C-alpha cells in the first residue's frame, strides 16, 4: 500500500504478479526443450497494452518492450524471462525516481535494495538470479483475521 490512495498499490501489485508468474514459468518450463519463453512476456505486454489504466504508463511500457528493450531479442531461455522483467522494472524505477508520482514514503530504488540482499549487485546476474527465484517463490497471500462469533479476531 502506498502512503495515499493514488500512490503505489495497484501497479506494485501488478509488478509482483508479473515477477511471480515469470519465476513460476521458469520453474515449470526450465526443463522443456521445446517450450518458448516468449508467450509469457508477450502476454504481459498485451495485458498492459489493452488493460492498464494509465495511458502514459501503458505507452511507455509498450515502447520499452517493443523498441527500447525488446522482449523478442532479450528472452531466449526461461531464466531470461524473469531476468528481463527484473531489468525492465529497474528501468521503470529509474525513470520514475523523483517524479511527482513517486511515493515519498516508498522511494524508487534499484531492486533488490542492499537491505534485501547484501550479496546482490546489479551488474552480476549470477548473484541476482538465486535471490529473485527465492524472493518471488516465497510470496504468501495475505489473509485477514477472521471474526469469531464473540467478536474476537482469530
């Protein structure tokens, strides 16, 4: 959640979903010799292109994934998919850092931050890869406390 209703939240949730999908696709399709990693990234791009509410953000994402940093050139193997999304997300974070859409309580930074992974360095994919696999595999859904009949929370 962002510090206000207009900041963070929805788009951060989408990025988390996309990252989780890409890690799961890697884990599921890594051993399939005839499987292509492109349909997942193409589906993500198409979803953003047709359904994301902010036209400005949508146009930037589509331009980035087709021309600036094209998925068809970058994703040849399944591990390329989640690494591609990690790079793309950091490109977006760098572009939005300091803008009026940045949440002052949750500043944009290159992921992962040092407090999340001391061993990760942005230039070394071999240090990032195990972190991303673990981080996006261990996401647990939030479950709100259930009200008991006597009004106490469980």
